[in-house]
C-alpha cells in the first residue's frame, strides 16, 4: 500500500470499508462448534447463568476470534507500549498534591477500638 499524503487521499481511503463485522461473524467456524453441555460447563466455570442465546453467542465470538487470528501480521512491528509513560514531573505533581482526608468507617460505630468495630457476638462452640 502506498503512503497517503494528502488529506483528500486519507479521506478517500477511509470512505471505502475493506471488511465488515458481518463478514467476520458469518465466517465458517473451524472445527466443531461447542455443544450445549460445553456451553453449560463453561458458563458454570465463569459463574454465569446460561441463556438460550449463549451457545449462538459463543459460536459467533469464536468465529470472530478465529478470523482475527488468521490475519497475516508478518512484517508488522508489535506495539511496544500501549500506555502513557509516567514521567518524573507527573510523579512530583502527585507527591506535591495533599492527600485527601482519610475516611474511617469505624467512626460511625457505637463501639470501636482505634479503627476497628467492636463486635460483642462471637462464634459459639457447642
């Protein structure tokens, strides 16, 4: 692909989509789709309640991930940093700002010792 220099070239390039989400979702699924029991097991492990649409959603998500995994990334440099680096002036600003007042939830307790609630009840061993 040639390098786009003019603003009009960039706008013209961006105006023509080269793929769509529908294509990715309708791509053939490699391998066998997850069975209903697989979906129920995965849902249980994830702490989710399976719905009637869970299996179809999972198949669509697997198709999407498989399609993304098939993208050729040869000769593409990986991004080295995805976050904004924290510099010394940023740290100095954080240190210079006064710390907000500390809220102590135990302050509202009818009985407390230091920052701890006093609980009169206890476990009974019978």
